[in-house]
C-alpha cells in the first residue's frame, strides 16, 4: 500500500514539475503562432499574439496553472503510460486557453500537431503494452467527440467555432483511454463549466444582448477534460453505478 502511495505522489510531483516547466514556455509558444491577419482577406486581429505573449507575468502564471493541472493528472494516473502524452499536452492546453480567452481563436498550428503527437503516442503505447481495448476506445472516443462538436458547429448551436471542433479530437482521445465514463463526464463538465457562470452573469446583468456575444469555449473544454481525467470514472460510477 505504501509503495502505491509513494508511486502516486511521485507521479504527481514529476508531472507537476515537468508540466510547470512546460508552462514557462507558454509565452514563447504563443509568440510563435502566426498572426491571424496575415491570411488573405482576414479581419484585423483584436489581440496580436506577439502582444499577448509579451504580457508581464504570463510565463509564471502559466507555469503555476500547468503545475497544478499536472499534479492532479499525476495523482489520478499514477506512474502509468498516459503521463507520456498528458504531461506534454498540459502546457499546450494552457497556451490554447490563453489564446482563445483573449482572441476567440484556437490556432490549428497548435491544435493539429498536438493532436497528431498524442495519437502517435497513444497508438505506440497501446500496441507496445498490449492495451488494445484502451487504444480502440481512445480512437473511437476521439471520433465520437469530434463528430459531436462538428454537429454542434454545423447547427450553429451555442456559438461553437471550428477551432472547438479541432480541439475536441485530443479531448476525446485522452478521455477515451481512461474510459467511457470519463468521456461523458469530461464533455458534460466542459459545457457545465461554461453554462453556469454564463447564466449567473446573464441573471445579474439582465442584458439579453449577451446572448448574441461570442465567448471563448476552449478554456472550458480544457477544464472539462481535466475533470473527466481526474474524477470522471468515479463520478460516472456514482451516477450510473
């Protein structure tokens, strides 16, 4: 029992340290994203990535958030294979959340390579260690969650952007490895984290024009994914036990 506890604590410490170090690189990552208005016929950017990356304290704040998220992931998984793709994804998720919060964009130059690298890692581990069920479930969940978000985007429901559709792929992948309960809770938690504060703000301000305002959804998808990874299986067991 003590060995199990020690391994879990060690996983949390290592994940927090590595994710935190990655978080320090968030400003560099943001600065390397091509400005959206460099595309032909693009609208002027509200916030430029270079200016966002240069904001004072962005690196330390990102490192702190990434370290906390990494520690939670480490506590949930222990010293297990999922840390190979979860720890590197944490600072990327922080960078995407920062960008989306300020620009309402989720750049494909970050989302697509991160998704590709995660797929390679998941497939490699699944084949190498014989985790066929987890591998198949992860790939199916990736397709299912992305398809669900694509449908919402196609219906223009809730202001879902196509960047959210792209981000849904890695969210489904990492949650699917854990289990279907984690997938359901993770996706549901993302919508809940977005909806509840929005309803509170709407009730307090009594301004219906807010219903037509665009809000970033990516950060809430990330929060939901973290909830699904850490508590999804336990919550699903209690709900549908």
